[in-house]
């Protein structure tokens, strides 16, 4: 079994490739399970006046879901497609987020923090936001949002839990206690996290999360899944061999998979990217 649970396609505005291209690529490279998990539409900012290409328009959401389930049936004998959503957590917008999540029969929902207010800390066009802020205060705000996301009960796992480090901006002081409190919130909510390999192609050049966070997750007994966060079909499963090797080195022997919002653990095998 080979899995990739974190992918994006052309509807989100900042990725390329149709959903079916990802499915065909997944079949080509021998994926057993492919998770389709595009971004939730923007809720708290006006897409017409905000920076372009941040997420799929609201009117596209039902088309995304319909196409994903159609492809799930079309290719059911060749690949096991799981239909998901990367559902941003935005403080103060929990009711609106819940309405979207409850409206569709997702296999899984990723809880990711991209926005602190109207600032998208994962957008390369908005890195100037760091210039006017204290880095430790940003990390505090970010991890506080992760904890609040966990307490909502809306999500199945937290995506790229330490993505705040994406562009290499870090406080001078240690943030380990912030990381640990976030992981403890994941554990308290009986959620999983992902090992998101895309950090290896980011300025930070490190997967999300770091090895030390994975080690604490293992200590707490938090389940882990994996995702490439591919935004182009050719990047599907990129670096996931390294992700699996990292998990095995830390001591994990199972991966989390999801169907109809239920979690099932599968064993990690002995070969590089075979689970």
C-alpha cells in the first residue's frame, strides 16, 4: 500500500492540473490510496479584493465534491480515492467552517492554520508581514490557533502543524513548549497529524513537522499520516519516501488512513515507500 493524502488541483487558484490528472498520475506511480483535499473557499476575506489565487471560489465547491466522487467510482478498480477537504481554521469563523464541513460526506478533513487574521503566513507574497511583528508573538498566535482548531472537533488531523516555519522566520528563543502544547491539544482531541513532505522544497528545507515534534507525537501516541501537498500532478508523492524513512527512524510503525471520517491504522512496511 502507498498513500498520499494531501493534494491540490487547479480549482484552488494556485495549483495546476485537473483532478483526473492527479488520479491518473497516482495510478501511474502505483499509489494504493489517493486523497483529494483541496482548499476550503475563503470565508473571512473578500476574494474580489484579496490577493488572487488563494482558494477555490465558493461556487466551485459542489463541483469539486461531485467530480471527486465521480472519479472515485470511475477508477475504483485501479486506485482507492479518498475525498477530503483542507479546511482552514479561522478564529471567529467556526460556525461557517462547520457549515461547509457538515454539508458533504467527506472521507477526511484536514485542519490547517494558514491565516492569522487576514494575514496568510504561508503565502510568499505576504512575508513582509514578519517585518512589523515580533517573531515569538507570531509563533504564540499561530500555535494558539492550532490548539483552538483541535478543540472545535471539526477536523480529523492537523495539517503541516509547524508550517509557521515555512519561510525560515524563527524567534531567537526556544518554541518547544508552544509545539508541545499544540501536540497535547491534538492528543486531547484524539486527532492525528500529518508528516507533510513539502517543506523539503520550501525555504525552511525541513518537513512539517520537525523530527523533535514527531518524537513527542510518538511519545504521546498521536497517529500520523503522510502527504506530499502536491500542487502539480508531477509532484504527487514527492519526498514521501523520505517521509516514511523519517517515521520509521523515529519509531512509528503505522500510518493513519481515513474513510467516512473514520480512522484506520495500517502498518509501515520495510521498504522505502511501501506501507
